[in-house]
C-alpha cells in the first residue's frame, strides 16, 4: 500500500474488547465507546458486539454513533447550540449538560422528548501530572459544575450525574477521584438512575488494576442503586493501530534527520499537543542503537518533529517506519495543513487479510476550503 496509512489490527482490537466485555458482564456496568478518541465507523459493527453504545461530544458524533453503531447514544457538550438542539433531541438517548444554566435552558425540552438527562459535575480533584491541557479539574476549568455553583432545586430534574477527570490513568486515580466526588456529590446522587464516570480509564493496559475498578463500580451500584457507565476511548483501541510511513530523504544538521511522508502536525497532532514520543517498531532511544535519527515531517512547520530514535541499521530513502499505538486521537485529529494528503485507512482482519477502507486525495483538501 502507498504510505502513509493507518492500519487497525482486528485481533488486537478484539483483545481489548474482550476485557471490556468481561467487566460489563461481571459488574453489570455499561461501557460506551468515546468517539472523540476513535470514530472509524467501518469497525463499529465489530465493536457493538461488545459495548453498550457510544458517547459523543456534539451533534455530528452523536449522529455517527446512532447511524453506524446503534445501542445507546449519549452526548455531552460544554454548551449546546439552539439551532442544533432539536436534532440532538432526535438523535441522542442521554443528554448531559455542563452547567445549571444549560440545564435550565434545555432540560425541560429534553424531558418532554423522553430523554434521560444528566449534569456533569467537577469534583475539583486533580490527579494529572504534567498534562494540564487534559486536566478538567484544573483551576478555572469550564468543564463541569463545581459544588458551589450547583442549584439543588434542579436536582429533581436529573436522571444521573457525570464526571470525567482522568487521562490515560489507572484505577488508583479513579479511586482518589470517586472519594472526592462522593464527599461533594454523593447525597445528590441518591434517587437518581445512573452515574457516568467518564473516560481516561486505561483499562486494557497491562498494569491496569481491573479488580479495583470492579470494586469501585460495585460500591456505587450497591450504595446508590445506580447503573454505572464508563466511556473509555483509548482503552478500546489501545495498541490496536499503526501508522505506516516512509523515509523521503535524509539530511544532516548536527544530527541525521529522516524526513518522512507523515507529519506530526497533520497526522498525529497529539505528539505536539501532549507532547509525547510515539513508539516506533524496532527502534530504541537516541544513542541506544547504532544509528540515531530525528524523525520529522515534510511540512514547512519548523517544529514538525516526531522525536529522536535509534535503529540497528541505517535508514535511507524508501525505508519504512511503523508508528505503534496510532488508533487513538489520530484519525479524529488529522488535518490538511500545507495541503498534506491524509493517510489512507486500512484494516488487518483476523485472517491476516489487509483491506483498504478509505483513500484520500486532492479533493479532500480542496473541499474544506471553498
């Protein structure tokens, strides 16, 4: 196949889904796919065999989930648009509001339409280290209602509460969060039907403490008689995707630099936003192996740099570079800055067959601009 392209490995995806399915079956909780991390709807028929539905960050994600996944369709947004809300009512099953004012504005309409509605709360308990951009509990956060802003007169309208505070974290941080949540909002939860613990749970990571997660779920189910929802994104597709690229040129400026046909800025922007260093097959840290290169993109952005890696053999034009764990927050964030062609999308089926799902070209760049 022509590079660059994203490749989803069905076997690895199913491995993750089996773990999530077992948690649902053992605890009675419901797990939703957070489409903000992964929206490759061609594999939704596979994922919906395991998960209860999808969660969305707005109208278009909600439509995608309803049309191609089915099951339960949940939506949360920091603020809803009046000109979209009627369509949201026709699309979503559960609508979560961010603030008392949004609840006052839209809540009665949602209830009359037969929707289950909730309020996102902010337990003001930050467990992030070094990822402030992904910390919903940081100072001045717009995400969720803090206790001091909660209007208790609105509580009878609610079917559930929602919190989301984690990012790529283990269940010990969830345990810390739920203690703060319960202290502030536990009394509010009584009499409601559900509690959504959001995403950021790295459930399918090898060192994740699943038994602790199950204990937390069971505690809330037994103490408050609620259905517990989890909405992981990364955990669904963790280590199940690759981005295959090719070296275009090698240049030297104090270090050997391999210019690739894939771009951090365009194809994996979290590398620059987090920032983080994505794993590369058969590579080591700089200086660990015989030949060290700075892997960089072909755009005009000086900072379009993926990182420094070492290899056992020298790279040359035409060498293939395979980035690992490239399903999450990649396809959903790609862009065409500099007229960069978007990577093709493919699936490796369980039988080893590789199927091209989508190919992109000039029209995909042009149609976004005029």
